[in-house]
């Protein structure tokens, strides 16, 4: 198996997608921030810095839009949809984050979905770290992607 971000001599390069057809592309990624029940209550009830989940949702959207600025070989993409669901889960305890990203283009949006989740999780951590520095960001992964040459991918649960 060859890696697409390296040329024949092993040098990193941006993949040429100019000959690929434009298709609908969608990716879904998930992750979570594990915290104490007391910190989760703060996240749900409004911490000192404000609406934790609302700010994290906006941060995730902004992160998806800036992925090409953060990941060196990612193509800048015109995103048609970036949606984040942030769900308080007392059984974790913590916040479960899901990002769905969609575009019509020549390359997929897996990195944008993963960046959205990561940025949202980091924002949750930032906003709640005064209450609990031992929170853990966990299980960030691609759950599903569709479109393009490789078609549908769904993670095993």
C-alpha cells in the first residue's frame, strides 16, 4: 500500500485532485471529554466563562473551516455543512461530541470532521479546566465517510 501524501522519492506533497470528479462528500467524527459529575454539572449549567457547549460548538465549526491552515497537506475546501452535536452523558461522565461535515468536491472531509471534534473537545477542556485539570479527551475517531473513489466507510463499533 502506498501513501498518497508522498511522491516516488518519499517527499511529502499535496495530492493532485484536479482530475477527480466533484462528488458529494460527507464525514462524521466523534470524541468525548471525560470529567467528574461535578464538572459535568458546571458544563450543563453555565461555567464562569459562559455557555460551554455553545462556545465549543462554534469553535468546532471554526476548526473545520480552518483545517487546511492547520494540517499541512490538506486542501482548502468549500464546506457546505458543518454541524456539531454536544451531548452531556452522565454515564461517561462527560460530553460526547459528534461532527458532521459535507461538501461537494474532489476530496473528502474526514480531516475537517476530525478537526471539528478535536477543536470542540479542546474548547470544552479550556472552559472547564479551572474546575478540573484532570479531564481527558478520548476516542476521537472517524465514524463514517461517504463519497469519492473509495465510497462508503463505516467504523466498527
